[in-house]
C-alpha cells in the first residue's frame, strides 16, 4: 500500500435508503455522502493524489479561509499500488500528478477501519464509492463503516466483477484509517 494522504470529512450516519443493517456510518473516500471539509480544490494545496500531505496543511488552509473543522473527522488513506481496469480485466499502474508535491507523512496513531473501492475515471481525485453511492453495500459484506473488512476481499470482489457497471472505472482499493491524534 502506498500513502496517498489525509482528508477531514463530515461523516454521515447510515442513510435510510441503504439496506445494510450493520452499517452505522459512511466512511467512504468519496465526498458524495460524507462530505469533505470544504470545496478545497481551488486552493491548490493538495498533493498529486488529490489529498493532503499532512493534517497541518488542511488545518492551516482552514485557518486562512475561515473554514470550521469542528464536527469533522480526520482520515488517512493508503492505496493499493495498482488500479483495476475492468474492461480488459487487468491491474494497471498509476502515478500521482507530478505537478503537485507528494510527500505524505504517515500518522503516529491511526486505526484501520476497512477498505473502500473508489472510481477514478478522470484519473485525479476520488470520484464515487459504489459501496455507498450505488448501494452495493446492500449485497456486498461491509462493516459498520460501510467498508470492506479486508484487502483480500476487496481485491477478490473487483476481480470477480462485483463492481461492474456501477460507476465508470478504473477502481482503486483504498485503506481508510481514522486518525486518533494529530
């Protein structure tokens, strides 16, 4: 797994339309349901994976722009080294956008919550998390965070076609960690 960065998110509780009773909250990487802390792209402080290299970058940006982080949770993400291209059914390499500095500092204290599968059609930032966005959690075993419990299961599901026709790919497997202290 490669470190891809941090994000503060407003985590949404399980929505009524999701029929997975074990889900308590949506800790997806995408911002479709659990929103990012702001519309941050136009500040151009992100790294080549369209995340942030350190929590302090987000916190400084929030102070400069009068963005309130209270009520948001900090997440750290790592990605599997390859992305799944479902049309030919192969794993392919991807790189961060080279025009942005990418120097992610790993957290000292983080808890792995599970693995999300995220679409990257435009090949920059995370787009949709079909487990929540497309209700795939209704038929795929997920944990209370609406994430797949193990990497091996996430990989197996992609290769078996469980995400086919949910969102345009390619897809990346992202490890979702809750950061305990910054």
